[in-house]
C-alpha cells in the first residue's frame, strides 16, 4: 500500500518548486533535540545548475600551470595579463587562480567575503554523458552505480527525511511547497520513490507570468527512472488537478507580496534568480530552490579567434557572474541575505586540450561555488594539474579531491541542520571512501548547533481492525450481513474501485473468497487536517470486520505511517461514505479497533449512519458516489432493473437489481453525506 496519493508529475517546459511556509519543526514532524534554541527554519538553499559542462579551466585559469595552459590550448587560452587575480595571498601557490575577465562580479563577491570556491570536484568513475552525469549528481550517486538502481533524487530524500509528515498538498497552515525548481528542462533531483509531492513545475520565469502553468502532485509515483542519455527518464505525462489552482493562488499571492531592489541581467538565469528573490521576500519559506542555466556545451567557438576573452563562454560567464551578484545584492536590499546560501555546480568539466573547432570536449573534474553572507570565503582544493591528463586529454580522474557530495553535505549539515544519519540517508549509496561534511564553507559562528540537527524519523507499521455494517446487506435478526455475492461467484477477484469515482489503482486481488466474504470496501487514512495518507481496498466479512485480502486476517497491516494521529474513512460502491470521528495514534506494532456500528456519533457529521434496532449501518442508495441520494441514483437503478450481476444498483446484495433495491433507495431519498468526505472522494 502506498503511503500517499500521487500523480506522475509532467514536465515539458519547466520550473520545479517545492514550497513550505513558516512551519515549525513540530508542525512538519521534523525531529530535533530541545536543548538549544533551534531557530533555523527560515534558512534557504539555492542550487544553480550549469547544464552542458562549464569549461572550468578557462573560467578559473590555474595560473601556476600557465605554461601548460598555453601549450594545450594554443588557440583558446587567454593572455595572463587579461586575467583577474582572485586573491593576492594565493599568488605562487597551487591555488593561484586567474578569473576569466567576464567574472568581475565573482571577484566582487569574493572580495566582499561572500564566495568560496571548491576545486577538483566530481565523482568516482566519471560519466561523460551530459544526461547521465546530471542524473548521477542529482541522485547523489557516482559512476559505479547504474542510474536506474537509484530512483530518488538526493534533494527529494533530504526533504522527505526533514519533513516526513509533509503531504505535498496545500492545506491549512501548510500552504507552500518544500522546494522549487526553475529552468527550461525538468530533472530528477526532487523525485522520491514515494511521490512527487515535493515538486511542482512552472512555465516561464518572467516576473509577471512565471506561475502560469503548474503540474500538480498526486497519483502514482514513478516506478522507475530509466537510464538514458537522451533523458527519457524525464518524460512524464502532465496532469492538472484541483490543487493546481490552490497552488497557483498561493504562488501568485507570494509573488505579489514580494519585491526586488536590483536590476538583473535580462536573461533566463537573471529572471529565475529574480523570481526566487521575490518569492523569498514575499514570505515563501521554501527550503530548496534550484535554478538552471544551459548553453555550456561549447565544443565549437568557445572563444572568438583573435580575441579569446570574448565569445560564447565569455557571455555565459558574464551572465552567471552578474546574475548571481545581482541576486546577492537584491537579497541584501530585501533584508534576506542572512537567510540564503547558494551553490553553483555543473555536471563535469572539460578536457585540458582544445579540439579542432576552437572549443573543448567533455572532461572530468570541475569546481563548485558556494555564495552567501555566512560563507567562509576562500579556495578549497588545489588547482587542476594541467600536466596530469588521462588518455583522452581530460584531467586524470585521480585528480578528484572533493567529491561533490561532500560539498552538498557540508552545506546540508552546517546550514540546514542535517545530522550524520540524515546525510547518510540523503546520499544513501555513498561509498565509505567519500567523507560527508568535511568542507567548512559555512562560517563556524553560523553553523547549526548540533543539538538542533534533525534525524530521519522511522516510519511506523501497525495493524487496523475496523467494524462496519452496510444497510441492505445487514440482517437485524442474525446480526450478520449476507454473503450471496461471494457464494454466487459474482464478486470480482480484483478490487473494484479503479473507476473514475474513486481513481484508486491498487493491485489488491484474491484467488478465492472465504465463505464469510460480503464485498470489497475502500478504506482511507486521513490526517487530522483531512489530508489522505493512504488508501487500501479490503474485504468485508459478514460479522462486519474488514479482512486483508492477502491473508484473510481481520488485522490489516498498515506500513509507511509516521508517529502522528490519523482517522479512518470508509467507502462502499453503493453507500454513503463515512469518516470515523476519533483519531488513532500511529504507534509501531500496535493494533487499533475502531467500530462504527454501536453509535450514531462514531462518524463525523450528522445523520451519517442509520439506526436499525440499535445497530448503526452505512446508508444505502448512493449509486453514483457523489454523497447525495437523489433522482440521479434512481436513473441508474432504472437502467439496471432486473439485471443479475455485480452492480452498484444491487443495494441488498442478493445478486439482482429489483424492486427491493428501489425500496431501499426510496427510503433514503434526499439523504446527504458529509460534504468533506465526498468532496475528497473526487480527488
């Protein structure tokens, strides 16, 4: 049984967000220790992905290897006197960096103590396919593991562990998603195997129309993300649901409440960062934003011949540098700079040698940038050694010094408070050779107090025993329900709730029914805020007990819950659905025994059960399952009159639609179910 309700999130043009609005640790079920003041909930991580593999050697020229740089790149190297010296204190060392002249804004950020550069980053056994490498780095794995072996993105795992009770549906105080991805293509970084409730996708990042299209988050999860160099793993059908409008309204409200203080480059990246700043200033407490800038695959015309400081790469670097400086200045002007840390990465670097087209080809190690008010300025790691190449002219993979997961995990722990266990869960297939959280890019005075680290909350498994009776099926003389449907062979062997009234696609089935089987019913587990945790089709026994179709036991196993209260809703294909009033606490290894047959007030709402000689039964006649028994149900009965098979019109379960069923409908005409229950049925 799946833990939540999902749809396959469709992404064709895309921006992907996950929102969270001002939730305290307790509200979202995060686990923290109470011995410190843990006021870190407003902290935000922004990830900027440079798609196409930035040529880090021309961006950050290793001046201590300038002779090799000039030799290996005779047509595309930049004159040494054109470079911007990053840090005078590093001159003459193996960290002496000359910035591309288009990176003057990076120089400003560095001089203002706002930037750290982490060199020789990447992963073991690098894959030089753009799509495969992007997929690897967003899944938190390396080249030793097949991409298909890991179905989740590391951001999704982090958010799922950090906020285990978040539902991905705006409701009550929980009105924002947990993360937002902006950019021109989707990716797997926010996926989890359980759901896409951690991801929303927007179309267009212009300041007025960025929220124009949203893909909603519910339905079946991705069963597998195929490993493909062409990115087929990102091709999912887009589905829009009612919650889309709710998100859209919230996004619009947050955007309208926000503002900007700076002029950004009029570029895709500039507009993405401008949108993020406006979100943050407007009150969104989204924890992770991701922006994307493509165009870095410069095999041809990296530079302009005769003026190597100009060209495609120079333009890209200028946009990147200027956009990030504008973003940082904007955050400062908005009074939000102390809340945000930004990480910039690319899927790999380029070869040391130039190619024959004034460009460079796919390489291995690269560099990452960490930017923010609380960042420890500096250069971490040595320059790439341009004399140490593999047989294809790329930096030998042995030059890897800082696994990319070490960079991300250092920020996840020191900035966002992930415990060691949480990091291991986030990067679940990290080999022991990779040291997580070993790079002090966050100032020690601003690191999260270890007493405030969160650890993943383990899910709970328990049993549910539930008792109910169905009107028409129930015999007041015997105190039991009839079993004519099963004894006549009319019951379907697979659960019957996969039509549009329920949109439930569980695989529950049985080879043969126990003799005391009455029918199938659908149960749902709801949070106290009326969000659906889970759904499961079960069998109903003649004494009113539900049965697990897999075992025949009246103790139905429920897994994947978290230690939180929940309620049980019950639906039958021809009866008004009901919601049990009392909450149940999910506790590992326990069993709960709700019974709605002994009191009219055991379910929410007024008049939701019928009293038959002191026994309370679910009300028959709602054949179209809209929560109202009326002429529409009569029309369904009329069309099926005299039919002898498994139909919603057979209200007394004798296998025949006839006058007895009409009499039941007539006795309940105009009865109405709890609007909340039947509204959510149409999810």
